[in-house]
């Protein structure tokens, strides 16, 4: 069972990396799938420099994300951050 959780977490992180690298192509596919848990995507309540959730392409006002589950703070950051086009 533990092996399954590690495999699922690894797939989620790799998937998020592909989403960020693809510039949003995989986002449409991700919308039909379950959102990622905050701990799998390195979510933090503080920004990383100028990188904030509210200036990310995945941001959904007022407090949501297209790929991360739960309540998302506008000033937060995660590993899937991508600049708005």
C-alpha cells in the first residue's frame, strides 16, 4: 500500500511538471482529473519572489486553482506556478 502511495505521488509531481513545462496544454486534460493535493505540489502560503498564485495562469479568483485542491491564497505559491500569458 505504501508503494502505491509513493507511485501516485510521483506521478502527480511529474504530471504537474509537465503541465508547467507545456504552458497549459495539459491543463485541459487535468481539468477532467482530480486536482493535486497541496503537499504534492509544494504549496506554501507565501510567495516566491514575484511568483504568486494571483499572477499564475492556473489562478481562479477569488481563491481557487485549476490544478491544486482546496482554498488557495492569492499571495501563495506552488511548484506548478506559470506566468499569465
